[in-house]
């Protein structure tokens, strides 16, 4: 059996740091410009039905900020997703080649059609998730601002609400970074294992996380077919170690005729 390839903490950290930095920049910009517009033209609910109202001017400001920050996140999505997919792929290849060399096998990996498909799937999924960070945050900002206007809340209350939603956005970004690092490592490693003709692996529970999946824990150490994954009967269909959300499990590949293949 080969060693499991675990997700890289430095890659996850860099991914998280770049997301968090842009989220913080976006949040500061939104709070600054909305506060400035609010002070310049303080909303009054009695004027909401008129054509030119404070609510209208604030809504225009939100739309302008939304376009600006969605564009910034769209740009980040392309570059960060490309970096991330390449970094995970290269690390998986280096780790697997080094492990094989220790066992007397010399292998050099190329960008095969299967690996290209897996790589593009990882990249595309991350592009969509990074873009969605701004989309979701901006939607919450607009809701909070319009609620504050219609319900007559003061600026201080609004700013606190905006800061709170920023904290939620940061936590979601951290979850994306961690979860995608696990998933990308699992998907790209699985692709290389199959290219090597390895079709069986042992499922190894990570023993991490505050609320481990009991079904994953019970299945730890058991064999599964890498081509098919394992269906835990939870309605999500077949999965592989590390591919379910927040799953930290890893695969221990079993090479036919090398080592033990028993559970």
C-alpha cells in the first residue's frame, strides 16, 4: 500500500488568505461609501414613495459598488482557481511519484485527457464558488441596507449589521478553502491512481473535526473500489474520501501484488 496523500495546509492557507484579503477590502469599501451616502442624504421613510429619495440614492450607490466588487471577485476567481488547481495537481503528482520511487517504481506523470478533465472540473468549480462569495455578500448587503431604510434604523446599527455579515462571509470563504482543498486533492489523486491501474483503496477516517461522520468512522480501514467510490446510503450517492463537504478522510491506495490487500 502507498501512503495517503493529505491536503496541503500551505495551499489551503494561501487560498484562504487571498479570499479573506479581498473580502476585507470589499467590506471596508462598502461600509465607507454607504456611510458617506447615508450621511449626505439621511433616509427618511416618509419619502420612500417619491421619485428622488434618499433610499433611491443609496440603492444607486449599492448597485455601483456591487458592479465594482463583483468584477474584482470575477477577476480573482480566474487567477486564484488556476493557481489552486495547478498547485494541488503538482503537489499530488510530486508526492505520489516520490512514494512510488521509494517502492522501486519510477513514474513521470503527463497531462492525460483524464487528468485534464479532472483539472478543469476542479478549476471551474472554484471559479464558480469564488464568484459566489461576492454575489451572496452583496445580496445580503442590499437587503440589510433596504431594511434599515424602511424600518428607520440608524447608521450605527446598519454598520454593525454589515460587519456581522462580513464575518459570515469570511467564515464561508474559509470553509470553501478547506473543503475545496480536500476535494481537489481527492479528485486529482484518484485520477492518478486509476491511471496507474490502482482500483482498490482503504478508506481512512481522519479522526478530525468536532462532529465526525459516524458512518465514515465505522467504514475506516475498509476496502472500496476507486472506480465506484462508496455509497453510505445517505441519499448523496457514491463518494470518495475527502469529496463530501467537510470530509477530511483520505484514501490509502492498494497496489495489486504489492503489500497487503486485506482489511
